């Protein structure tokens, strides 16, 4: 048995190396037909620790050119089993026209088949999509575009579509009404304008309006936005938060810089353990915004953030 096991292990390692070389050569990026037959992922990624789902917003990989297949490879290489998916790569995969004047019409009529295909592709690789952020939810977008974004969110298997918190409450009302029609949450993201009451109007307008809480930006605002206030806000609004962004920023008083995890003022460890202890089912997205060091890349830096989160949770 020992000899057989050793032989099997050697074959497994040899198979892994061969397939790793194939991936490096780009053979896995040839198209969905190749991906559907690939056995590259025998061990699927798992970035859920003690019930806390750690993912990333795919904006984190903006420094690395990619199509949807390459993007999925980056996600898996980072060790992530869930993501907030930005719109560009998936819309390109679905055939979005290069002519911007034709995009609104395309969105209003496009089939959801390609979005469902992306969902299956990601699922096969062990990755779920919990949020979708297309550039189709703004005040200048048509109702048909907004409804497209909500249909695409459902087709991708996501719980929420995310967008910047509107300054005009009539737009959050419009979004909330359409979200209720499709039964998909809209998660509103704020930068340093965030306060404990910044989302209150939107949340009052529709049960499908929710928070995409960026903890780093909240801390960077400084003033009343302290570590203690942030943790209290999460507890107070946990049932209206559909996702969170994690980054380590200094407070305004300390310069507000984006820094590698563990060097800023964002209470990342406390946030993660609050979710763990309270059993809040809120996915958290690594958002890589600090400068990637020379000799590194976005995948390596997301790996570092994930390792930090895992250690913080005691996993």
C-alpha cells in the first residue's frame, strides 16, 4: 500500500506540474469549451473561515490585463472562493459593443445566457459571485439598463448589485423601486462622505436598498468615524449590509493613506471577528488599493491580504 500511495502521489504531482505548465502557456485561456473540460482545479479554493466569507472586488486586479478567463485564474490563484465582480470583463464576454452609443440598446435586449455561463464557469472553479458592479446603475442610465443590471445580477447568482451612494435621493428611490421589482438588493458604496447616517434615506426608501460598507473609507474620513463607531455601525445596521469592502487606511488625522494590511487604522481584525462572533452573514471584499510593491503583482498582494484575514480569524 505504501508503494502504491507513493506512486499515486508522484503521478498526482507530475499531473499537477504538467497542467500548471499548460495554464502558464495560456492553454486554459482558449475559451469556455476548454475550461468546461479542464481538470485543473482538483482542489477548489476556500476563503470562508468560521462562517466569514472573505472575497475580493475584482477591481483589485485592475493593474493586470485580463479577460474573464484570465480574471478567474487570478481569483483562484489568490485563493478566493467568492468575489464581487466588476462589470467590464463579463460584459465584454457577453458581447458588449465597442461603440458606446450602442451600449444602452445592447443592455436592454441582451440575453442572459452568457452571464449564466460565467456563473457556471466560476462555480466549476469553486468561486461564487456575491455582488455585481456594472456601470449601468447611474442617474444617466435608462430604466432598461438598470433592469438589465438586476437581471444580470440574478443570472450571475449574486445577491446584490453595487453602486456609489447617490447624492440625489430620487435616484436611490428609483433604484430601490426597480430592485424590489426584481427582488435583487442594491448595495450602496460610500467613500469619505460616509457617516453613520449617510445611508438612512436610501434604506428607508426600499427594503431592497442596502449598504456596501467600505470600512477603509469610513475610517479615512476621520472625525467622528472612529474604530469604535465603525464597529457599532456594523452591529446596528448588520441586517441591511449586503457586503463590505476591506482595506487598511489611515484616518484623516494620520494622513488617510492606503497601506498594506496591518499598517493602517482600519480595525480589520476586530471587524472580521465581530462577523465571526455575531455570525453575521456579510461577505467581505478585499479591495487592493495600496501601491503594489516593485517585484510583486495584484495576485500576490491579494494573497497577503487573505493570509492576514485568515490569521486574524484564527484559521
